[in-house]
C-alpha cells in the first residue's frame, strides 16, 4: 500500500521559551522556539509504518511518503520521520503566516493527485492550531471515504478495505472504508495491538508509542530524498478562507491553591464560591 | 536518544539502582535502536557512525543514568571494537551481527586482583595443547560479563615468555558457558548499580586455537588501542552525568525558595551553577575535539586521555556542588542527585585511573624526553 502522511511541526511545549505575540497583535512570533513533530502526526507515521511492514520478518511492504508544508527548516522534521523508517519526503515551502486549514487541504489535494497514494494517514489535529479540519476538508475535496479519530486499523480484502475503530463520546464506532481513503488517527493508534495488516502476525505486540529513530535509521535518513517545491508550483488555490485579525495571550493564571478538609467542603466551595453548578 | 533515555530509562532507574538490578529488557531496547555497534561497519550490523555521534549517544544516556551509559560504552568500546579492529573475517561474521543487535554482550577482561593499572602484571595464562588453548586464572571488575545475555569474553592473558621479564600477552575469545569458565556477578557496589560487573574464573578452560584475537603476542598493543577509544566513551559518560546532575541542581534551585525567593537568585548558588555550566561546556569542547581528531584519522591519544581526565574529575566537582545546592534533600534517594554523586566515583578509576591518564598526558607532552 502506498501511504501519504502529512506532517506538521509544532513548537515544543517543554521548551522554556514560549510562543509570543508580536507588539501589534497581528502575528504569533516563533523566535527562539524549538520544534517537534505534531504528536498526532507522529502517531500517523508510526501507524503507516505498522501498516506497511511485516514486523516479524523485518520486511517492508509498501512506500510511505511524508509531506509537509512550511518554511525550509521543516525539512528537519521530515528527516525525523525518514529516520523512523518512512521512505521519501516532500517539502512544500510557504510562509507559515500564509497557511490555514483550507490552503493546506487544497495543497494536499494537489499532492495526492500527483502521488496517487492508496491512503492518506494523518493526525486528527495539530496541537498548536487545534482546528481539526484538514483531514475532513481533504476527504471532501477528493471525494474519498473518510474515517476520523481512528484508534485501531485492520486491513481486509487484501488491503483494499480498512476496518477501523473510532473513539467517540459514547463508545467505539466501527467503520469499514475502501481505499483510497483519508484516515485521521487518535492517540491509541500507537498502542501495542492497534494496527493489524495481515502480514505481521496478529499476536505481535509493538512497544507502546511511536518508535524511536534507530541510529541506523538516522544514517539511512541522510540518504533519503526530500523533494522540495514552492507552494505556487502545486497550482492549488492559496487564497485563505479564514484570516486571523488579532492574537492575544491568555491572561496569566492567578495560581492560588487552597486545600479543603472534606469532600463536602469541596462540593460546597464548587457550588457556592466557584458557582460551577 | 534523549527521548529514549527519558521515556525508557528514567521511570525505572531508581528501582534498578536500589535493587542493584541489570535490566535485560532495556538492553534489548537499546539494541533495537542501534546503541550497540554504533561505530561498527554496516556490513556486520553496525550503524557505521563516527566517534562524535557515538559519544553524543552515550552522553544522552548518562544524562539520565551513568550505569546504562557504561553498559553501552563497554558494549561498544570494549566488547565490539576489539573484534572490529583485530578480529579475522570468520570471528567478525560469527560475533558481530548478534553483538550489534544487542542480543548478546561481549566483555573485555583485563583487570586482575593483582593487576590493575599495571596491566602487564597479568597472571591469567593460556597454554597451547593439542591445538587448543587451556586457560587458567581470574579477572575482576569486568563489565557486561555475567548476565544471561553475556555471550563472549575477550580475555587478555599471558601466552608465553619472550624473556624472563618480558611476557608475551595475547587476547583470546572465550564464549560464556565454556566449561571451566565461571562468571560471577559482583554485588554490593556503590556505583553503576544498574550495570553488570563480574568476577571471572578460568579453571583449565579450553577453547579452539582459532579463538586467538589477531596475532599472538599483540595483546598489549590491542589493549592500549582499545582503551584509547574507550576513554572517549568514558569521558562522554562523565560529561553526560555532569549535565544530568547540573540540570537537576538548576531545576531544584529555581523551585526551592528560602528567605522569600528562589535560591537560584542568590549569588552563592547562581555562581555554583555558572561554574558547573562553564565546566561542562569546556569538557564538551575538549571531548568533541578528541572525537574529531579520531574521526579524521589524526593522533588523538593525548586529547582522549585529557578528555577522560578532565570530564571525570569535572563530574566530581559538579555532583559535589549539586548535592550542596540540594542541601539535606540531596542526601535522600528520591531526589536522584545522590545516585549521580555515587556514580561519579568509578569514572576516575575505570578504563585508566586519573593517575594513569596523567602519566599518558605527561609522556605525550614530552616530560620524559630529556
């Protein structure tokens, strides 16, 4: 199966430097930040690797292409996914400020038409913008079946169909989608037995979480290809559907904390002081 | 590498240290991400990286736990590299692929009860009898030598006498489990409690003549060559340990409040932290220079000894000041810093004591050329 994994970098929340807003409130400034792959996208890379390998025989079964849209430095984030085991990268360069969900979805549609993958596998949302929109827009634009918030995948019909489980508020929804399709993944897609591809024995248990890049993987990634092109070269409409008129930081937390003696006292404070219910 | 150490080692290290337990599951995971055979050629399953990359990897592990860094450093420098450097093709084929996967570990047995810094005084010996080496003697403080995945021991021993005072020293490969070879775990260590340290006994232990590593009589040269490279990894372990202790102290100093403000804002504390950070940067510059010299095929023995000496003694100063910053809490196990405080001590002793490093350096700078 050929899988396309769109990957976005986000600022590392563990880094001491935090996001700041420019003086005029028109933009978010990212100076001094450290970057990491959006965690849900990293889970998508892991899920793609699991779908496209026989883990028992250490065999690869299909191609995984990782793509990203952003500034030239994003190549480093793509390189991390290549070190995990993806085969090839595509970097579409664009100014971060000119990107929003619709522009990204249109660009991805153009990439999908060029690459013709069997599956687009991506994070359910990014942890910076939290829009949770690109996957759904892309499926609509392509006219492809879509499954979102997917927590497990097993293939059937020789890889032509995917049986997926989606975690929703009231429980778990099981869906069957035929490829080509767009699937967005949730946290539990990287639990030890979340992905079954018919090649890796069903009894195989992966380590929890996305795999670490091995040192050999890092060496191999240096030789893997990242095609680079500018956003206009894709020919997709780059007019944003939404604009951000103004940014402001949340108010600083007051940080007060009091201990209560009993559950009754807590309920009383929540009800009468905080007016929570 | 940092993610691996923080997610796989940090959560369990306190229990491993307390129970003096060597974790085979962690070693297997370290093998999966390629931490064994980092500098070994890819055709034998290595990663084919340079010494700088190797040292950075070791540094990141030591930042969380020195014991695991030692398992990696010994596995690479002492277990794998002698076979890469001196083994014949069939020895490489036989041992390297499994060693590089981390399925088994090899150890390098040099120190004896009566031969430490004076490595030439080894008593352990091998006689050639009917095409087989018959080995007798004992070894001490041998890392990675006793666990259930310890697969091979490279033993330095006496294979004859060139003259009455000049022994012929060689290295011989002895698989763990060979009859007459007993490996006993040494327990009750103050340091590196998550690593596997053994005492080895050879009692008429027989191996084929073909198990000789390289040429007969080259054991002493092989040992010196191995330790020149090994020192870089010990320096990296010391540097990573210093970094870990420094970060713990800095975080604590920013959280701990006395006299109404964080103690990191008192000059007495901030200057200690500034000195630690400066020492670490200096040590890193020295170590990376030594690595670059080696990676470019230039002489590096002097800088390697300097890096080992400087970084291991640096860690002594860093952990001492770090515990001072923690005050009473620093003496408690749960604050982690006491483990760094203990673990530092073997770094100025193993793979050449500080005194031996000073001998190497003073020879290299010409003190004795008079």
